[in-house]
C-alpha cells in the first residue's frame, strides 16, 4: 500500500507521518524537501511519504509520481501554523508563505482529492482515533504506535536497505518533529493579532472552521513580540552566517588581517552567539594565539553556564587534545540538555579520541535516534564499529555516509582502512554502481 500525507510546513504533518511509519516494515520518507516531487517506490513493501504544499509541485503531480492508494491532508489551526513558521528561513521556499497558505486553504475548502482530512490537534489529543482512521483506509498500526517504538534511525536504515537508489534522486529529512510519546506533547495556541490577521487573509476557510469548532485538549497560550520586524530578524541572522563564512575563508587562505576585521564585525553583531565564539577560538588556534578567547569564554561560562557555549569550548579543547577539559564541559552541557544532538555528537568524538569505542557507539546511536541523517553521527558510529572489529556493520555505515555525502573523505578513508585490514576489495555498494562513488582510495588518499 502507498500512503501520501500532504500538509503545510510546520503543520504537524511530519509527526503524523512518523506515527504512520510505525507500521512494521513500511518504507517512510517523513519530510520530502520542497524542491522534490514524491518519488516512485517500486517493490512489495508498504510506503508512506509526506509531501509539502508548495507552488512548485501541485498535489496531482505528487500523486501521479508516487501513485498512492490513499491521500491524507493534515491541517493545523492557521494562526498557530503561522506563528510556528513565520521565522523559519525556509518559509518562502518553493512559493511564498502566503501563497502556500492560500493553496492549502483552497484544498481544505474543496477536499475532493483526499481520502481523509485530519486536524493535527485532534491527532495529538486522540492518537487512537487517528489510528482507527488509518485502519479504515487500510493502513493498520500496532497498539503502541503513539509511543513511537520504531525509531527514526530504524526507519532510515530500512529505507536505505530497501531503496538505495532514492538517495541519488531526492532529499528529505525529519522536519521539525521531535519524536516522543504523544501523551506528553503540549501544543501552543497563538493569540497574537498579527497571526489572526494573517490567518483571516490567507487561510479564511481554515480560520473559520477552527473558530466554529475549536480543538479539544489543553494548549498553552503563546504570544510573540512583533517589535522587531521580520526583515530585521532575518537580516541580522543571515548576516552573521555570511560573516562567519567569509571569516572561515579568510582564515583558510591565511589572510589574517581580513579575518581579524571580520571577527570584530561578528563580535559587534552577535557577541553572545556560538557563531562568534567558534570563530574567535578558531582564530586563536589558527594564529597560535595566546588563548585569550578560551579564557574569556571560560569566564563567561562561569557566570552563565550556557550549554551551547560549553560545547563550543569543549570542541576547542578536543581539537587541542585537552581531553579532560573537553569531557568536563561536555558532561556539564549534557547534564543541562540530555537530548542535545551536538552534545551527543561531541561526546562520541571525545570517546573516539580517548579510545573508548563502546562509549562512542552509544553516544553516536543516541544522536542518530534524534537525527538519523546526521552525517557526522553516522561517521562516528562507523569509526566506532570499525574500532570494535565489527567490519560488516562499519562498512555498511560508511557506505550510508557516502550515500548522504558522496565526497566525504573520512568515510572513503574508513572504507579504505577496512579493505586494507581485510586484505580484499570491498564489493561495490549500490551508490557506486550508480556511478556516484569512485572505488575507495588507497590509504595514501
């Protein structure tokens, strides 16, 4: 069976797709990127794809390519959808945010192409009813589906093994969804006048439907400060990113005077950000500096204890092989934010540097539970498996890294080391057969 889930960005459609993906053995694409059309997936396995409302691909095109047996529209109260999406950089990808809301509203008003329309709030309040709806459509789920026992990492690995050609054709992710039992999920309800005005103008049918039939269940009321314009917000955030890129280029080219000027600009723009402190530490490292940045950041952390900045300083110590100092900072950051992807990833790298491959495997798998497509977490896992002598698992994971990033040199080196140690040439993986990958280089590469 083929199931297509369709919805706006930040509508909750990805989380619902992950819920549907609890169907054992199903192939799941939780959040197809907006610049792609839903793919054709051949083979006997059930498949579920979430596609996004855009102006680039109409629903009919997704249906023509994917050939779903059932199509579900997921909607969310438009004020809340807007409040969640308004500051996302991708909000205008493949159509303006306004155009996409208008298109979704028109589909909701005339839902003929859909086998079911599901309100995200109703799904969260009563996942059992959503499971019953899916079962009526022919897509049954296990009783424990609302606890998400089938992890993101397991879904990704099942898809990789069954349909490796997809990795050469499209891109996808897990959206903003953070998988946790639905029983603990609390929604927010926006009561901001700006959100109400946007919904009335660009999603009138949805707005009226939600006013007439408000969702059941608790919701935290959310307001947002509209004193800083959206343009100013994005200008400052994107400018910091561009400055950091220019700084890295200047430092790599040895243009230290230019790098110093750019670093000063970054400090003036975002003095408390991880972007600035990462650049400052890199500058000290690249110029054999006296360690002023590390000392300054250490003093700041003694007051603030910011977990993100703790990880920035920990990465600096790890690059300098100061493992004890790095470990103290990583442990402090993970104590404050146990689910931090960056923290788990840095802990894995630290364990690898310390020779603790078992610990590295555990931290890498914890990172992959949250983000199965993290290249660095997969690479850490592959390195740990190789050190543990689990050659076949390591080889498969290195090849998965190369499917995500074909030019990833550490993965190529890892494969070369495995082949050299085994005294044989590895069989070409599916990504090599498609011409994406050259044979692994020798160890000198």
